[in-house]
């Protein structure tokens, strides 16, 4: 595929098929195309996508996995516990003739391959408190650099700083954006909710 621009990537990702029956306990919100593209583009410019092996933990319908593939990843592991969501991800990849994504219906705790980079949008922890912890733990275990999306709150920022530093990683907020959430669950009162999120890069600290 020809070299793609960030705006083109965002538009393409926005058009991918989303969840048909999102599951509230899994916090299945579609990652907005512009947010995914921003996170991926920063990882690309850092040299952490092209010809690299990527893991997308909690891949959902494949937006981040497909974006990484389109930006030149050598191989992408798309892990998702929900088979319905992963079926949609496969279809999205097939429509774009993408063949280097390995789709795994698997709990992230069972994945033990080392990768170059983790790029993910974990649960925010709104339905299950600290739901993102297991994703970060696994990411820190399998990669030296992790890109991730989290709610932009001071208490969350403080927690992520302590949590990552305790595990030998340095956290850096690389961007803050609006994350659009359409009304898909019974408790949503607005037709469209906008929340602020922070995009993070966690880098393994070098020991001397």
C-alpha cells in the first residue's frame, strides 16, 4: 500500500465496522479514528512500528491493529477475549487485504510472546475499577515500549506514574485529546459524550 498520511489513516480507521453488540462489562467503546491515528503516528515517528512486532491488547474490532499494519508493522498480534468483536476485526482486515495480523481469541494473561511494541486502548476502569491494570502489567512484561490511552484525570495520572515507575517504566503524556463515546449503553444520558483522554508512552528504564 502507498504511504499513508495521518488524516487519511484517521478517516480510514473511522470507517471500519464497529461493535454490533457491545458488552458493557468489557467497556467496549470504539476507539475514535483520530485518537487511534494520533497514537499510532507518534509511535511511528518514534521508530516503534515500521518492521516491528506489535501487540494490541484488547484489540476489539481491530482499529489499532489494522492501523499498525497499514503503517508498516512486520507482524501484529491482536488479542481479544470477545470472539464476536474479533470476527469483526478479521472482516475489517480482510476488506483491506491485510494479512500480517494474527488474531487471537485469548485472555491477555495467557499471552507470553515478547514483542517490540505494545499499542492499546485498554478499559478505562469505569465499570470495573482498575480494569486497566492487568493490561499494563502484561504490556510491561512483554515489551520495552508501550503506547496506551487513559482517562485524563489527576488521580489517574498520579496512579499511572506510580504504577509504571514501580515496574521500571518511565511514563510520558505525549498528547491529550477528546474521545467521543456515542450512546450505546442503557446508562448513557447524552447522545454523544466527549471525554478527555491522555495518550501515553511508557518506556523501559535502562539499568546501569
